[in-house]
């Protein structure tokens, strides 16, 4: 009887893993962003940035001044920024669509890229070109990113990353106003 229970338990786990899904997000409020977005060092020896809630933010496409988060740089040694855990890829052939509004309210510029990253396989799935935000010339931007999952992604853990490219000063901080993640048929 014990052997039968173990086999049934394994079968239930296999079904649960096959049904794993990318999480839907529509984060607009500061509290929600603070709960879900995490600071991270992606490579190098940098001190981990800190996620700081910000009360006022630009409209950012969500029609509200509802707050945001600042990815506060603490170091210049390495690749760092923030990430959002998207869960695991279930059925292949689904389109992950991401949109996010990022801005800069510091007096210095910040340069960053948006990355959809397969943590399990340690590989980039999709990446935006590097963008520079300067408070005087180009202080804010809506970024989008799309990726259609493949059989190779099935069961793999995926993250959305805001990676700071300008790591020459701790004054270069990214502000994230909102983020939306949807999974659709391509």
C-alpha cells in the first residue's frame, strides 16, 4: 500500500509541474510594486541595490499618481537592478507580453535594459536595447517586450529584469512606475 501512495504522489507532482504558469501582473500601486519587485545583483561583486517606495510618480500610462519604486544603487561593481518573478513556463507556444513604465527623477542620467530571463537555463529570452533616461531631455519611457515560449522553456523559472547598464555612479537609479505581464496566444 505504501508503494502505491508514493506512485500516486509522484503523478500528482508531475501534473502540477506541467500546469505551472507564468503569473499575470498589473502592478500600479507603490505597495504592490514594493511587495513583488526585488533588488538583485546579476553578476560581479556589487552591493545589492535597495528597493525604496516613492510617493509621487508621473502619470506613466496608468492614469494615476499612485507611487512607484526606486531601485537605489549602492555600488558600481557589477551588473545589478531589480527583478520580478514570473513563475514557470507551462504550455509552450504562449506569448509573454510585458509593458512597464520607467522614469528618472534624479539630476543625473540612468541607462538600463529590460530583460526576460530564463533562470533555470541561465539565458536571456528577450532583451530591449539599452535606454538612457535623462531628467532634462528624456525623463520617462514605456517599454514593451514580447517572447513566445518554446518546448525548451517548459517547466523553467522566468524573471523580468530591469538591468542597470550605467554603473559608473551610485547616483544612477531606476524608478519603476508600473508593470504589466500577460500571457496570450501568439
